[in-house]
C-alpha cells in the first residue's frame, strides 16, 4: 500500500505519497516519535521482543525505497533511478547512521529527532534541557553536516 501512489503515478517517492503509513512514519520520526496509530518499529530480533514490526527505521525506509524502484512487468510506475536514496533525501547522514544504531539508547534517553523538533517539544513541556540534544544537533541535522 505504501507504493500504490507511486504505481498510480500520483507520487514519485514514498515521502510524497499522501495517506500512506510510510509518509506517516517519516513525519512522526522527524518529530522524534512513532505514530500511535501504527504498529511501532521495534528494531531487530532480540529476547523479550515487544509487539511491533521487527525493523529499525532506516531498514524499513530502505526496504520501501528499494521495493519502489523495482518495476514489475505487470505493474506500472516506479521510483526513478535518478532520485537519490531515501536516507539522503531525508537528510539522514549515512556517516553517522551506523554509530547511532550501535549507541542509540546510550545517547538518547527521552526525545530524539531534529534539534529543532526536540527544542519545540521541550518548550511545550517547559523543559530547559534534554539528554541527547547535542547529539540530535550533531547526528540528525536536516542538511549534510
């Protein structure tokens, strides 16, 4: 379903495909949250696995992006090959992604997302500081750092 708007020619990329779960996951991830109306992404296999999809966000995005580039003989529409990979389009630095995957829980305690999104949530909650804000700014900047 995430790729239906692409196959129909309504959107070129998953993040542009309105009313899809991939777009909802992207928008909420930018704000440092997971969508409440969808099963959460709970990471890779581990003991005492919580209920949710066994994906990390980057793997899920890459899978949808890769799938959207495949043109099936009986289907129309695909993500054009000349469009950069989804992590690049979303401003997620590949340089920092591996580090974040290995150290995520120790770097972020409560909020994660772009530094601007974290600051907005802090202001709404009357918090002056949140653990991990410098790392949000360093690793999750919207443009290449």
